[in-house]
């Protein structure tokens, strides 16, 4: 039974220890260079929680780092890339070697799977994927089912509901009851969180219970669907949080150049993640850079 | 940075010809890069009523220079709404409210099908990013525009893997699969290919300045239909060139060839 009110504030370490486990299916928040739940996924790496299936629309930096740490066995996604900065190189290598199994969907098909679970439905029809190898592969593996609209006879594909064991999202604001405000686009995250069996949300700031009581219509995700909240300033670094800070392009390029070759990735994870006790310690040397990223976002919003 | 006097580069010309494919009052879905610049150019010149929509959830933004991602704060500027992926790809694209989609891909074949999933290299398969919203856009938009560099390996007879539907197996292919009709423009640094449901394949309909039909054939992995009189793509006037260089991408984020070392 979810706890509906109060007492949801945790450290990232405590929240991950409580709600994640070896072999869990993880609904991954963020998209490309925006609002990736870096503080929460770094905690998965610190605690070495593996055998994970990672589910999402665009899977980005968090997935690649989890794959680099050897924690991922399967992904179901719309895409695995960082746009201009390239494909997810570690994920790609692991997929090509057969170390990670993939199920490829379109973004809308994945979003429809989350929506189905959110609505308590076993499946939803989509009119995407039709006629392509993408749709054929999913039919062959039994993940989608071809049928027709009973009223018009038009072809549709049924995609199965997707309810992750645990959703990980980084947001702008939360309160102690788990109510969440996301500024900027919300990508696939609202339906993914409401579809999930448990959810941890980290936020730039966590306010006391009742902080949003005067404007509850501004709450993006109700605390009814959130099990733990973690206050973590710059918790999406080096990706951006709209109205808070810009993404750190050189840091993303540095990671991608390591991931491309695969050489030095283990040292990178050790020096920038596992050697530190928590995410705040990881950021200790980056105060000047973080201030620059705040100033850059301020100019834009 | 090059001055406004420098001649238009082949990649810039892609953007100008891309902008010319957009009619007045269209609703356009585009990622970032050259397609977004083409849409913004059209919006600032021939199609002031054009509305942009971005897969991450951005509805009708006024873009500031120069976004590099569909979630870049520069693409979330002054929109009607910042919503969700489901709203955009479901509520606009699958719902049929978007007229033209801009797409890319590692391969585009004679039937205008696109591949962004897997490439065969000998006995090996090389993994690419996957569909993202591309399959949704190619399935539901009535017009698709592709801007790409022209390399033989990018234009095979058949894609190694079909991620996004063009005309599928030819005339009637989309209808048999349950999809609506499509028209396609593929703009490269050599030419323009066009296609619609009547032939279900790409036809060479225009040539970039200084390019001959033979140049296109040598660099294309299939034998395209050739229009009786391929049109010559015209170069932009100075005001348009100035708009692209000074206002839409002033730091030449997408034109490394224009950056001074």
C-alpha cells in the first residue's frame, strides 16, 4: 500500500536501497540532454544494483552509464542516443555483442504502453509501426499483436501495457508528500510515473507538505503516484533543468568521446561516481561551472 | 565566421531548398539541425503562418538560436504550451494535425523507406539509435521532407532495415498496411528526389547548381526515375542568406564549414 501523505523525503542512497533491487525494471526519466535523473542513477551505480531492464522513450546518458557499469541486461525504448552528440556508444557495443537484449518501439508506441498501464488497461491500439520491420519484429517476438478496428476494419497494432517496477525522474520542485512540479516539457514522464509500481523523484528543491496547496492545478504529478522524494540541487547535471540550469556541452562531449572508444570508461565511473559518497560530493569541484550554467539558463528564460 | 559575401555552401542550399517545400499555414514537426533551420527560414520568409511542433512536447514555440536538441531550452522559448511526447506524437501527429514532418536516417531507399535502426556491414549488424519519433511521423504525416548529404551507401535499392515507412513495397503499399497516402521530398547536396503514391518511388526532379544527372546516378545505389526536364535549384537571395547566417544560426552550430579555425 502506498503511503499517501508525508514522510516521503529520503536521501538518494536510502531511496534507492529501499525501492530498487537486482533484476528490477526501471522506467527511465529525462530525454536527451534534459532532466536526466543523474543523481538517482549514480546511486544505482554506487550500490551496484544490476540485472536491470531499462524502459523509456529516448534513453540517454543515464542508460549509457548504467550499461558502462555492467548493470543492464535489457532495454525497451524508442531510441538510444544523444542527438547531435551521437548514439549511446556503450549501449550500442553491448547490444551488438548480445550482452543487452533490446526491444525497439517508436516513441509513441512506448508512450502508449505507459498510458495503457496508467489507465489500468492491458493494451492500447496504435497506428504507428504498421508495414515496417519495426512492427514485424515486435509481432514476431510476441510483443505486439496485429488486429483490425472492429468498426472500420482498418489495421491496428496492439501494444502491451508497460508498468515499470520503479520509475526514476528528476523534477524542478517537489513537496514532502511527493507532489511534483515539472517545468518545461515533460516528455514521457507523467504517464511513465503513473504507470509504475513505485517511483522515486529527485528535485532541485523539496518544500514542506502543503507548499502547493494554493495552486494544486500546477502539480504535474500527484504524490499519490510517488513513493520517495530526494532533494538534490543540480541533480540532472550535466543535463539541463528548464528555468534552473543549462546543459554542460563540454562535459557531455567528454563523456561521449570516452564512451565511443570504451577506453577509460571504468576509470571515469570510478573517479566521477563511485569514489564519492553521494552526488553532492561528485559536484563539489564544479561550483563555478554550475554557476555558469545557471546564468546561461537565466538568459534564456 | 564567414561574411555574408561568401558563396552559399552546399549544406546551406539544402536548408534553402528545404524551406521551399513548405506551404503557407502548415504545421511542421522537425527535430533540430538543418530541418529546424529550414522550417524557421520558411516561417520568416514565405510561410509566416507556419506553426512548429517538437516531439518532446513543445507546441508552437518561437525558437531562439540555436537549439541542438528537442529538449534544448532554446526550442522551448515562448510556446503555446510545454506538454508531453504523448500529446505531440499522439495528439498531433497520429491524430493527423501535422501536415509535414522532417526526417533523417542512415539509409533511404528507392521506395523512400528510411532506416535508423540497423545497418548490415558484411556479416555484422551495426546498431543505430532507433526510431525515436521517426516511425510515428512517417506513418501519419501526409508529407515528409528529408535533408541529407548524398552518398551512395545512404541510397540503397532496399534499406537493410525499414524503421520508418515511405511507400513500403510500392504503389498501394501504405494503404495495404493501413497507412494514409504520402508525398516525399528528399533534398541532397546533389539533387531533389520527389515521390508520391502514383509511382511509389523516388524520381529525380531537380538538380543543385553545377550538378549533372550522371553525378546523381554515380552516387545513388538505385536507378531512380528521372523527370523529363529536371528543374535547376536556385541559390538564395542575399536577404535570405543573411537571415540564415546572422539570425537563425549566428554561431554556425550546424555549418562547421563556415567556422573559421
